């Protein structure tokens, strides 16, 4: 098994008083969507097709990673600096998920992407492997290669929590778009069935690349319906 560790950085969040923090978050519309004693998950929405951007932050160290540098780079970088982000994990290489990649790299933040989608990005720093544990402070994110929407689509599970970030692989109501390609559709169904439904319990929350959250338990019973309708 492979491990990497995010380089420690001092989070400016720790230096903000409560009033300034509320004001900043009011401007940037960042929502704390989940937390426990060790981790925080923040979410904000960017771009013309309303991409979800997530920040997973270790409470003890202040280190964080951002999932999908999608768009609105100025706003994205403000949030990244405030929350101590030192890496970006791309769920896949479609244009709407990578719009701020160049700017975050220029700001000194490393970008990670799966090999198969690396050519879709203008640039990147590291390649993501399947079934690898990524360390962010005391936290551990496990990678799950889930091809279908794109060849390099990948999900991230925050270990010891009920949190799963699915990109455009799985949404409330079905799989991500495969443009009616029979091979890609069969591939994404296999990915969802084997890598998500076959591994995670009903209580696990899925956080997709667009729109609202759901749970594995809410989506699992509908797999056969998706197969029958063909999308």
C-alpha cells in the first residue's frame, strides 16, 4: 500500500478572529457541511454549471485538501488560503472540474489527478493510484478508481467517517453522464456496483460533483432501474 503526506502549512484560519471569519465566509458562501472531533468538511459552489468544491481539513494540524479546483479561481484561492489547503485532488478531467488548476498550481498548491485523465488538464503535479491512502494531517483519504464517466474518474473516501466524495460517478438518482455510450455505461455501472455499493454501508453519505448529497442506502435499491433505463 502506498502513502503520501500533505506538506504541513500554517492555516490562516487560525489567525482570524470570529467576526472576520464570519464576514469572509458570508462573501464566499462556504458551508461547513460535516465535522467530528478530527475532521471538517466544507463545501462551496462555483462556475456556470454549479460545481461542488469540497475542502477536507484536519482539525488538529490545520492541514487541508481541496477536491476539484473547478472554477472562480480568485474565490477558490481565498478559501484555500483560509483553510490551509496544500493540495488539490481532481475527481476527473472534464473542463468544468479543472478551470482553476493553473491558478492553484501558480499559488504553490500541488494538483493530483488519475493517469487516464491527466491529458485533459493544462498541467498537474502528481498521479493518483487506485486503493491508495492519502494523508492530510491526521486524516486518511482512500482512493477508488471508478471509470465510466471518464476513464480516470476517481472517488475519495474519508476513512473512519461516513463521507464519500463521488465526483461525477454517482449522483442522487443515478450514475454520471456517459453520453449514451454502451461500453462507458456498462463500465460506470460496474464501478458503482463493485467499488461503492459493494464496499460501503447504507449510512455512508455521497457528496457528488454537482447538486445535493445522498446516501448509499438511498441509491443502492435503484441500480437495476438505472440499468434498465440505460442512463
